[in-house]
C-alpha cells in the first residue's frame, strides 16, 4: 500500500471500537499544534443551495418576475433589511443577525464556474483555480504546516467519509461518525522499538498518534458533560458533538460537517424549507450553546454551498447556477452584510455574477482567525476585509 492510500485509510474512522493490529503501534511524542484559542467550524450544504431563496432580494421586482413558481412573497419572509430578507425557515439566523453575530457575504463564487457538483466541491475544498486539479485540500495543507508533528485531532470531520478539504501529506485529522464510540483498542502493549523498515515505522507512528487522538477525544467528552439543546437530526447531533469537543478543550482548530439535500430541481418549495429548517435549528442550537458557554467569540462558523441556483425557476424548482451568499457566525465577526444585493439585471447567461472570490474569505479566516499566512498554501487572493 502506498503512503497516500495509507493516509486515507488511517484518516477515516467512522465510530465503534476498532481493534488495531499490534504491529501498528510504536512509541511517539504527543503532537502539538502551533495555534491560539480560535477554531473554525465549516458547515457544507451539499447539492447547491439556492441562495436567492435563502437570503432573498425581496424588494427587487426582477426576483418575483423570474420566479413565478417558487418566489417567496413579501409577507412570508423575515428579517427584512435594505431590500433583503431571510427565508421564513431561518428564524434563528434572523435572531443571530439581530444580535450582531452574523455576517452575510453576498455573491460569493469563483471565475469560470463549474456546474458539476463533484468538480465544484473539489474546487472549494482545494481552493484551486477552476482549471487546476489538486489532490490536497486547503485545510490539510494548512494543518501540515501548522503541526509540529502529525496530529490526528488537529482537524475533526463529523461524517461517514473523508473530506478532501482536510486531506494532505500528513493525517492531521480524524473522520468520525460518533465521537462517543470512537475508541481504539490493542491486545498487547504498544511497541516502542524501531524496525528496519521505514514504512512500518511510519505506520506505527501514525497508529500510535491516532490512538492518542482517541484518548484525547474521550477526555474532552468527559470534561464537557453539558450536551446543550439540539434538534434530533443528523446535523443537530454533529454540531452537538462539535460543541462538546470545543467545551471539553480538545484544542482542535478545524471542525467540518455537512448536510445534503439541496439539489432542488423539483418540489423546491417544500424540500428547501425542510432542509433550511434543519440547518436553522441545528445552527441556532449550536450558537446558543457556545454563547452560553462564553465560547462563541473563539469559534467561527462558516456556512456555504458549492454553488447557487439559476435565477429563473424551471417551473418546479431551480437548476445549477453560480454565485450565492456565505454566512459567518461568531468569532467576533462584525455582523455586517458585505457586498451589494444580487444584481438580477446584469446576469451572465442567466446566472449571477460572482463579486467575491471564496478564496478571499478563506484568506481572511486563515489570517485573522488562525494567525496563518494564507500565501503559504498557494492562495493568492487578498483577504476579504470587513468580516472581523
């Protein structure tokens, strides 16, 4: 097995009690991360969330003209402000905005947009140009440079499978479905002697580090007894786990999770409302939990999708589009709306023109929240100003 495939296998740990072969254990120092107290939580909305029906240009007559089948009426939306309003399912978002803890970044995308779900997610996860293919994620590259040694809990991915954004040269993250059940066991004492095979020593080093990561997660869960109030949904459970690990002082810098179901070609009104309700309730529970624990100022939540939807509806829903809003919660953000309202009179072949490159948002997060020079991982875009 080559090194890359081995890292992919050791990075994915989907819960339950795993039994490691004894040959994978070796002596290793406890890894340390060069960071402050900040952490960033990413929530990815898979399927291409319809930004125009999420944060809505409600006072623009072109919005109502373009969406006779799915456009929301003025008496249904909430949180009206400067011609924009939230979908009625996002009551928690509106409250967070009123508290000054939510920033909306309008018209986020990238040049030469790709409407393939897989390819567009890949572009967002690697921070690559649309015509360049990378096999290492932007967060993985960041963690490789920040960790003094490989550290399996530098990043936590709450999911069934690895996320490309966290993959890089070292396994500095763990993918886990249920942290409470994530426990490593070995039948014999850990091996501390070196072998004559560097590949075997590398495998032992990683396995020992992952074992320590399991122990660190269990210790953090014990230190965080209060579960908070969350909806009984998959996203609600994932954010509840993340909150417990943050409150338990795991010192993880990057958390990642996702929710699917935003590919709303058909039956959009009902489907989109259900999905946004799940996001709203889970995020609002997370927000209240961290704010009550006085940890919101140290935790930045980033909510995004791989692309938005077409401006005109298709009679039942919307098809793949381009730019859409991003949402930033916590982390002492300025609580602003950054960028102009969507310009529905100036479209690119029926799609919104992006005004902010998502990599500028990444650069701001790296520089201002994680104290890191974004240029070291190949991001050339200047940081977006006004977020923090």
